[in-house]
């Protein structure tokens, strides 16, 4: 039979051992069992792949009567491997039953499912039920979650055979530009796999390029039909060192002519080789960047009640803008409404029984005045788009009323995590102005006692003693209440005072350009200087809100145009800004402005030209204005010119990503506002799963008494994962409010840091074998002043 096979491999010869095995008998012997070996060269049924992906091919032997696999439709690749599957709210009819059709994920596993229901008569749980997802032949791919460029890892592919017969399998891995397969004596694995057997094939692979690459594993899974199982899993290749990003933005408007902007892309001398990358983006709407990233406007964690609202509130502004401008697309609407519903449910986790809200919910001793007002305002605005229980808004307002002082001002209750809002008169007045804006935006009646008293408080303020931030916020409040006299007085004071501030320089810079393009703004995930602080961005946003909330706004008002272009220039690569509140206020202001300006855009051509790169060309028009056009810029460093020709406005952005050595991130440790020390202690260096402890010591040495809310991020060594119990144990420490675990990082939320050293210990263990291990980094930074950050590296303590 084997001699006449049309596609012979090394033959599946039977030995004495396999004879007993076929009879379901086990034998023990010290006799050496020999196995005949054929020297016949294999003839492959199909050519090897030579595409972008790494391909593992497993071929199955056929006889003359075997149908060719070319005659069968190839099964779809398995790409979906979620840890949780269904989490949905379903309305059940009077019969108490509902049927759903869902697609099963690709994981070979057993799913556990249950349901709970609510009704007028009570709350009920269903019993647990299971669903087993299985196929008789499949492959499991084992690789690290992420590696650093230049590291070598072990790629393991395990083939499982649960049929009742033996199959012949040939497994190979093709080399790709992203991942290089290390030379090995026999990288083509041939094996006879019998019933209920599994075999693992291993390659050493080196990551050569940055980004998310796909590892593709293709396996023949039937001995007769030649079918195959394809598994695709992503691998994140990071640059190492300290990741930095810098964005340059321009809002270019052409009126049947050509306008241009030059972007100079530079890399520091400490940049890691091969880590510099640049991406060009263009979109035909000033709100386009936010539309594309509603679920990730900041490259920062979202683990507390305020940060969750950054994902919630912008959806309201986007929907309001698109409705007013009559541009609402069903797909965008569905996405925004989904984010609103999810954010609404999540925010209730931070609610106290008295109706107030705080950053960490009941983990805090009491609610927070500022956050409670923020939530009440956002819930009230969202109620026109999704269902919001009115009691949540009403109870929040009752709680705020209980903390209104006889003067009409509001008392600051709870931890105020942003120290920029603290200090003297600004503490009380800024809080009162913020709460007052909430009351007005919730359309409370003019004769409402709480609102009247709050306005009385604000009108009695000695304005000369307040900061720019407070004046800008109050100008917005009195614009909402149509108090023209107070509004104009505040705006006049702002115009005079900002002559000595950096803001006016930035605005003058904008107006000096021929087409009013904004200056660059660096993402504050990097250690930078000279970029605008979160409080400055928020101040400018309130000034813009004061202008665009006027019913008599002139659309060509020069000062408004300058502010818009400057504010647009401060965006990060995700459409957000530096931190949480400045992102919310800025997007609200830009959305209101965008709704008031003409949105007509005909065909515009965007051309990107570089001295050492081929030109790129995009066409942006009314039918694709919300589509994000992107392309990599290959020559970095380099200088590029962006030209917009036609009629309409286009928002363009160049984002540069780079990894720098720690010495280039912070060369003078004496200027750090945080003291950070990281040590590693080996626990197990000889075992199969190597273990170590990471000891982190951190304190605050800045010019304030304490820091704002601080975050410590501990990156994992490649192939290592945190021991969850050790991370959860940190939450017993007083200053630790919350911890988050990801495959490649642990994030620790600290209420604040002072001069006393805080010690944090984490245990990690090896999950995948990685060679040439690079150092990993520990960061500590102030959430509201992301420039206040310090980083240190640690290495694997068990040798190379």
C-alpha cells in the first residue's frame, strides 16, 4: 500500500510497540525497538507558501484514491481567541424564552455559561451550562505576548490527533521579513502522528521588525481529504528602551487653491537602531481624529471613575455635532451609542450609596464634589441618546446641594487628585464654577435656589486674585447664563493677562502663518519640555467654549479661528490631548465650533512629498471625509511637505514613534520629581518556569507637598507574566487604590506620593522561553502632569 502511494513521505512503518498500542495495551520493556527508515525523498502535494506571514505547513499522505485537497474549499483560519465570549442584554418576551444565533469563537475549549434576569417580581440566576468546542485535528500555537526587537523566542506548534488512525505530517516554517527563523539542522519536521497523540515542533525565531506581526500556522488535519487547520495569532514586537511619540498637526483649508505645510521629522542621538517610525494621517473633518478613536483617546490607563468618563463624555459631543451638522452615519451612531451604554454601566461601579461618585467608588471613604458634578452633567446630556435612570442625576444633584455653603459656593469634598485645582480662592471658586456650569447645562430653572446661590458666589469673587483657568471657566459659565456684562469683563481680562503668558505667543505664532497652521505638540507620554500643560490646554478650551456658546458668534471671528487652530495642534496621535479633563473640554469646544462652521468639502487632493521618498497622494471628498487615510513615511529622519489642493479643509497629522535608551530619556536624575529604584531578586533560576521578584521603591521630591494621583507601570521582561496573587496583595497597602494586570505590564494606581518611600514588590514567572533578553522598564508618573515622570530599567537576574 505504501509503496504505491502517489505522494510518498517517510513511511508510517509499524513497530512492535505500535502493534500493542493499536490494541489499547501498554507495555514496559528495556528492549530496544528498532524502526525501519525509508530513504525515499518526499514529494509534496503543494508548493510552499512564500507570502508575508510565517507559515507552518503540515502535509498528509494520500493514496491514489484520495481526493486532492485542491478540490475542496479551504477552511477559514482560526483567529478569534477571546477569554470571555458572550456578555449581552436580551429582552425576553412573555413566553420567557429567547433564541440567539451566535458564532462560536475559534478556541478549542469548554465554555461555561449562565444567565441572570431581572423582573418586577425579583432577580434570578440560571444554572451553569457548558459548551465544548472541539475538532479532531488541530494545532495550538505557543508564543510570547510580546518581544523586543532583536530578541529570540521559541515558537512552539503542537499538533493534536484525536482520530482513530495514524497520519503522516510534515511541518515547516517559512521565513518572513518581520521574523527570522534561526538556522537549524532540520527545520522541516516529519512525523507519524497516531490516534490520541500530540507532538510539539519548535523553532527559534528572532524578531527583526517593529509592530504587530502575524504568526501563521497551517496544518493538514485529515488523512484522507487533505484538510488543514490554520491558526493566526499576533505577536507584538516592541522597540525596547523608553517608547516616545511626537505628533505634528495642521488643519489646512484650501479655497480652489493650494496650501502647504512642512514637517521636519527628527530623531534623537539616543534612539535605538531601527526603532524610528513615522505615520502620516489625513481626514476631512476637524473632529475626525476623535471619531476614529472614541475608545482610546488617551494612551493612558482607564482604571478609575474619572478616566472612564473620558471614554463616555466625548461620545455625547460627537453625536451632538453630527446631528447638528446633519452628518450622522448609522455606523458611527451605533459605535457611539455602544460606548455610551458601556461607559454608563461601568460608571455606576464608582457610585456611592448617597448618590455621589469618586475615583475608586466605595474604596474611597466619601464621594468627590468635582467628579459628582461631572457625572451628573454627562448623564443628563446622554439621556437624550441612551436610557439613563433619572434617579442617578437627581441623587447626584441632591448630594451637591447638601454641600453648598451659605455663601452659595460649593464645598470641596473627597480627594481632589489634580493639585492644579487646589490652593486659596481658586480651590473654592473653580469648583463652584464647574458645578454651576453643570447646573446650567442640565437646564435647571432660572429660579432654582441652588443655581441662584451659586451665581451669587461667583459674582462676589475678586477677579484680580483668580488664575487664568478660573477666569476662563467663569467666562464660560456667564456665557451660558447670558450674563453679557460679566462675560465681557472676564474675556477682556483674559485678553490683557495672556499678553504675558505663553498662550498669546502660541496664538500669535498661528496667526503669523499664511494659512494659520498650528505648531507641533508632543504626546505627553514622553519626557518632553516646552509642550503645553494639561491645565493650559483646558484653559484655552474654556475660552473657546465661551466664544462658541454665544448666540451671536461671527463665523469668521479671527480670535476664534486662532484658538481653534492652536487647540487642534495640541492633539495626540489618538485624537485626545494631554490628560483627562483637558481632552473632554477641548473636544466639547471643538465639536461646538465645528457644528457652527460650514462643512462643505468638495474633492481635495492631499500630496505628501519627501526628498528621499516617493510622493504619497490621497483624495478626500464629501463621501469619505470621515475615513482616516494613513501611510507610513519611510525616510526618518527627513523633511516632508504636505500640499492640499482643491476646496475644503483637511486635518493632517504626522506621528513619529521611537524607542530611546534610558540615558536619552532622563539624563539628569537630580531633576526628577520622583525618586525611583528597581531591584530584582531571583527566586528560581533552574526550574522549568523561572521566577523572580521585582522590588520597586518610589517617593515624590517635587515642589509640592504631594504629587497628584500617580501611576507606577512595571513592564514585563519578554516571556514573563506577573503572578496575580502578588499584584493583588499590593491593594492592601494604604496608598494603593487599584491594580491592573496585562500580559506585558502591571499598572499600580497610587492616591498620591509624598517624601516617604513607598515599597512595592511583584513576583513574575517565565511563561515562554526568550533568549537575548533585553532590559525592561519601570515608569512612575503624575497622571495630571504626565511630564513629571521617571523611569528605571531592570534586567533578568539569572544570567543570559
